[in-house]
């Protein structure tokens, strides 16, 4: 990087960790490379700072990230970035937006063509959260013919271009000579934009969408419902004070006045921006500002009735107009509600009545996999709720065939029953690893904890919109309504956090506490391992290999991708295979179970199977991320990777970053075990790197941390034990060179109570 780069790209970052990688990559992958990238962490509570540090470590063009001591908004972060900038031109990019490919090349070329203007205004492409960036019709104000550069007097229409910081390039010396800084507040771009355009001696335009602006599903800073929008009045006070101090700018007052009225109209006309109690006050203030800054003789532009009404400053009339406009849209609502009530019958009526009753602070309801038994992270949390919160009464939603897995201390609830709707209506805490019934109406005061069920290798959520084989008619809108009800989402690693926040774009809080379902893997003892192996019927001294393939979206039934009988013949009598089918199929992998090939599909606890085994063989199952916590050998059998990637899609190439040896065929898998490569030094090195990336928080206390934060309200939760200090229970054959077994008696006793269940 040269001492004085051509561009300084300044990125303020606050709660955008799911998008920041893409943002920074869009800058660093530009074909024009003479740049410096300055990331300012605006005291973001998520991983923005760590992401910026990682990127800075890889690319010398990235300055060491700056972290503000307290969150002050994008304006203050941009100001800090300008203090550090050394480029000829300044560009601002929000942390959830991106530069279009070759954008910097186009800007550099245009700056050279137009003689290094003070300001270059370019176009942008807007996108909703559901799709790619799409440029609207080109802004004619950027395509007007004429000489360039020019002064704003020659093209006053530029004041009508979106007043944003990120659709312009600014000559740094021009900005410094005038002492321009972003003011505090959420409408800070308004003052900045008008000041720099009026002060510029030379302006140029570029008819190209250089920035791709992401429309956040729940809106960005300017789309929130808050009284903070009253800040817009202070911004115009600053703007008109700036003009008043400079007589040469007096001619701009009429146009600025009209821009102010348009801006205030836009804020007032959106009912989602202002709290209901603040609307009348806002309109009264609009009326006062109209009187304060109107230039005598300036004709009003009453092109629409709403503007006329707004300028009259009558909140009652404004409210009446809005009510009239909504009347037609809302007329069908009560009829639809009544129809649903009738169709829903007595249970729906019961649920409505129960929602009128007070919440019970000592009640929590749990579920896993739409009515399965006592499994996964909800099970670990149910036990932790009862352990750390005396008096907490819990219910578990499960179908009758799974009731035998439930502990006696929790109440059994049938899905869809009257007790089920009572539990959903009256319990303060709702915990599941999938969504509850989509008819759930989350009440004020209820807390919904979404645990998820594994680290995502395969694509999830919104990333399945272009994967019909995997989506299979998924109602994405309904899924998003479900995620809108989540208060907390649990994450076991940064990779999961970034994926969940992008594919489930809802306003929940992510807790990077680890996966509660893995607590048992870190807390179990050698005695627990021996007990489970005896329970399963694994002979003493046998090498138990857990075979757990994942679900295939392009198949309706599961078959073993391996000839398990051949595998056992080739490996010899010292090996035992525990075959577990994916829960989505419900059928065993094999009907040939015997003393060395044990069907464990019906075993209630996959964590118990992990503890009992000496190695894991899987393909693309998320179980590998959990199993890595045990620091035991993992072998990937990926013979159909291309088909799986085409149908489902993945977030990274597992073959390039595996947790152990990789077999691309059955013969290779047999060879890996026959040669001992499955537990060799290279496999151990791969596993160590995999654990470091995907097992940073699983130390056996994830469930406790969740309960202390969510239920007990403790700000400080138990710290995470460093990875190198954890001591998971060793496998039963660790350190042994097991001799071949002449015979292997015993059968797997599935369908009975899990000895690890509390």
C-alpha cells in the first residue's frame, strides 16, 4: 500500500456481523487496489470488532480497526475514520452494504476525466432483504448533459438526490479545509450532504450504481419506531444556522426549505417511524418549523393532499385522513378473524381465553423436533431450569411414543391438546430447537429461546430459496414470522452466529454460550462411558464406530451409503458398528443387526452414542461439530459430495477443512481404518484445527450460562474454559492396541431408558 492511497474507504460497524465479511470483501476484491480500508467498531456488542481484526491480519490495506468506547452512531464513527484517513478521496460504506464490482475503477476513471472535483455523486442499487441488488431507473440528475465539473448553482437538482454519505466520493483536502464533520443524531447525513454540496467549488456525477444498499428486513437505524426521529428538527436547525453564517448561501434557503418540508412529510407519513403518542407532537413541531424557516414569498408545493394537511399542522385531520385510508384495507380483518375462530373450534377459543390470564413466572415449556422425546439442547436446558431455578415447573411437548424418554419431574403434554395450548399461553419461558406451532401468539412478557440443533454445514433458512429440492415448498414468510418471535438464539461458534443472523433476519439476541446439548460430552466421566457401552451391549475391548449419515434432500428414503457388512468383514472382529439413521427418516439403516452391527436408531440420546463410540464416521451431518468436542477420531465419507452440494448447498467445502481423514469411496474408507490413518497424527492435526474453529464455547456449562442470563438475569455468566484446558472423557479404547476378538456376543438394547438422562 502506498503512503497516500487513492481512496480511503471508511466503514462504521455496529451489529452487522452477519454482513460485515461480505462488505469488507467487496472492498478488498475491487479491481482497483490503491486503497486503504478503515473499519470503526462503534462499540458493537457482537463480533464486528473480531471480524475486522481478522480481515486486517490478512490484508495490509486494512488499518488496525478502531473501537469506540461507547456506541455513538455512524456519524461519530465516520468522524473517527476521517481522522485516520490518508487517501486522496474519502468514501463511506455502511457495514451491511457492499461496493459493486469494479466500482472503485469507475470512480477513479471519472475523477480523472473531470479534473479531480471536490465531490463526485454516483448512483446506487437498492435491494430488499429477499433479493439481489436491483438498480431502479437511472437518476436523470446524474445523466444530465453538460460540462463537468460544475458548481451546484449549475445543477441545483442534485439537492434532490438521496442525501446519503455513501453515494459520493469526497476530496479529503476539501473536507479538511472546510472542517466538515458529521453531527450527532440519526439523520446526520442530511446536514453533511447539503453542506458539502453547497460548499464544493467543483462537482461531478457518475451514472453508475457503485454501492449496493441492503434493505434490512426489520429496517436500519432510520426505519425504527422511536422518538429519535425528532432529531430531524435539530439537523435542520444546524443546516439553516450554517446558511445564516454564510451570506453567499442565502439564495439556497427557499430550496432548502422545500427539501425540509418534503423530508418532514416523509417521516410523518410513515406510521411505523413514530410512536403513536408522539405523532401529534411531531406534527405540531412540523408546523412550527414551517413557520420558522419559510422564506417570504416562497410558494407552497401542495401537490398532494397529505402535504397540504401536514402544512396545516392539524394532527386530528391528519389522523382522520390516515384512518380513512386504512379503513378499506382493514375491513376484511375482523371477518377473517371470526372465520379462524370458528374453524379453530373449542381449542382455539380455549387458547384465546388462556391468553387473557396472567403469565406464570415459574412455568416453562420445552419441545424438540416437533414432538420428539427428551433430546438435544432443550433437554439440557429443561434440566438446567430445574437445577438453577428452585420452584420452576416445566412441561415437555411430546407425542405418546416418546413419553417414556421424559424425566418424571417434567409434565408430559400432547401436541395440539388443551394442555398444550394452556402451556403456550401461560408459560413465561418457551424453549425449542425448531419453531412452535405457527398459530402461537407470543405474549408480552414471554421469552422464547431458540436453541437450534447443530452447526450449519448445509444451507439453511433464506439460503434455501434457490434450492427447491431442499426447500420443498417451505413457506419462507411463515418461517420469518416464527423467527420474529425469538428472543434469544443459541450459538456454539462464530460461524453459526453469522449464518443464523443472515438467514433468519429477525431482532433477536444471539447468545454465544455453546450448545447445551454438548454439555454432557464435556462433563461425562470414564465411568459414564463404560456404563453406556455396557448398556448398548458393546463387548469390552471392541472398537466402536458410530456411523451416522445425514439426511439427503434429493431422496425420500435413507439407505446406507456403505456396505456395513463388508466394512466389518474387512476390518476384522475387533470392530463394532453403531448404525444410526437420521431422525427425518425414522427407519433403521439396516435390518441385519447382530452382535457387531448394532442398530441404534431408536436410542434416545445421540450424545450417549458419541460417548460410547471410539470414532465417528459420517458424511455431512452436523453431528461432526458436536463429536469434535470429545477430541476423538472423525472420518468423513463423502462419495456423493457433488450431488449433495448441488441439491442442498453448503457453507464451506468440507473436503478442504475436514475434522479428520476424508474417504471418497468405500474402499478408501476401509483403507483409512486398515492402515490406522483414522487415528494418526495427520488426522489429529486436522481435528485440532476443526475444534479450534467450531468448538470455542462448549465447555460443559452452556446450559447454566443460558439460565443465568435468561431466567436469573445475571449480567456476568460463568467464563468459558479455554479449549486446551478441557478434559473430555477418553474413549474406552484410547491408548490401547486392541487385539482381534474371536467372537462378539451381545445385542444393542434400544428402546430403553437412556442411562445418562436426568
